[in-house]
């Protein structure tokens, strides 16, 4: 905005924007977290009137389209994970541009593309391993430990700040209860001009705050954590835990084969899903070991004893695979009636004739009938027209 103002007011320069306080006054109403559209409009008008900029064309245009870019008009819209299409495409282009160059062949492009995808997978594995470590808590509240068990590391630090703010000096102005629904009015010490209203259902643990932080960013605010604490709720209500922030999101929705997601909630899990769960348990044990030699030795001994037990008591003797077992292994069956056949060979090149060599010609001459040459009056394999001695 500072660059735009400099273009709109070339005579004022950057000194006006930096030292007059106009940018500070305008920024406080534009980027305020807890502000209504009416409060924004009043703050904008006051700032423009103070500096006598009512007739500026650019400011008028920006104010007319305020519902398209001012955050106060999006308080009721979920803004978590929101990104412009151009920003997303530019991010993809920049990332793959480090691997792919103009003029690459198809094979080079395939290799470079695989390298880019492998790096993304490696980063995902690093973040998954990073989430397995337990971060340090700053409060003694059980709800913070519950956030550690659920959320990823990056989100947990944001939630931790909200929990810490909920433990600070928040002023309780009043509380009313009607039909198991508590309405709580609170006030922040640093913002005495604004009162936040929180509504909490003690049966369903439905909670709603007037700041609407959860609607915008996808996690509860400090006011909600404060009210949960004074009402004796020790865990985060599960309806306010988004799937995108869970540590086990990949485990819950990834399978070894396509089509297994629909069978995830079945009573009897399929063999592929059971195999997947075994792998996740094994990887979880290795992550919990964290390079500890004693724990790794314990895991190794346990797996060895389990394998020995399976081999001696549970595993059936190995037999030769029959056709049905092979079909089950490759997930394909032999078709009894063949309806699709190979196409006929197409002869679409040349005249289907070849040049006969001299040796073949000489061999073929033995089967030809001799003719009388009129030039020399002798029998040969030519006549007077094709006589080689004829000049």
C-alpha cells in the first residue's frame, strides 16, 4: 500500500507515509483481528478525514471494493489453507523449475520429475518423523497434552500460544446458564474496549466465540480455551479438531492399494489393510526408539521371537503354487473366452518386391529353357535382342 500511495500522491513521497501516521491509522483498521465491517468503515472514514484525502480517486476506488479485500468482511468465511490460484501455480512452477529446464528430452524430464517428487516425499517423511517427538509444555493443563497427541508440530505451537494466552489474566465479566448452555463474557487486559462473548453447551461441548477465530483459521482461540478450563473440560472437543491438522492423517486415509478406503470401517479388515497396520506399528516402534541401542535390541529380539513362533507353530508348510494361488497373488484371472485378438499384420511399406541378386539370377538360369540367338546362330539363355555380345 505504501508503494501505491506514493504513486497516487507523487508530491508527498515516502516521508508522508512513514512519518505522518497515516499508514498506522489505516493499517490498524485494515488488519485488525477483532473488528466488524461497521467499525472498519468508521475507522477508514476517520483516517481519510483527518488527512483531508476525501477527494482522492484511488482511495475512493479501494473503499468501494472493500468487501473484496478487507479481512473484516470475511469473518464468517473459512480462510484456513486459502491460497490464490496464481500463487499456487507460481509456487509449483518455481519448485519444478529448479529441476526441469527448457529443452530437456522426454527421458530427462521423467528423471527430473521423479527427483522432484522424491524430494517432496522425503520432506513429508521428515515432517512425520518430526511430529513423533513430544514438544515441551509451558502449562500444566491437560488440554495442552491433548493437543500434543493430536496436532502436528507446526499447528501445536500456534495452539499452545492460544492455551498460554487463555491462562493469563483474562477478566471474567459474567456468566449465565440456561438449559446447559453457558454464556460467558470476558475481556482481555490489553483490550478493555472490547467484550468477547463465548457460548458453551455443556452436553455437546459446542463452543462459539464472538472473535470467530476457529471459523477463520481452523483452531480454537484463547477465549475458548479459557472457558473450557473454568468449566472443567480437559480435552479439546473433537468437533473442533480438523482432519488436516492431525498427525495421523496420512495413516487414516492411505492404503496399500486403491479401493481399500471403503473397507476401512468394516468389521473384518481386509488382508491389505491388516498388512498396512502392521507396517505402521513397526515404523512407530522404530520412531519411538529414537536411535536408542537398548530399545532397538529389544525390538529386534521381540520380532525374532515372533517370527520363530510363526514359523514353528502357525505357518503352513510351503507347497507349490497352483494356478488359483497365482491368480490371487497377481489379482488377475485367466479368461475362458478370448474376445480380443491381436490385429492382422499390415503390409503398408514398399511394393512388396525385392531386388534379386546376381547369384540368385545365375541359379535361376539353370531352370530356364535355352533359346536360339539369331545373331550367332547358337543356343543360349538369351536371344538376339538381349545378346551380351551384340554391339
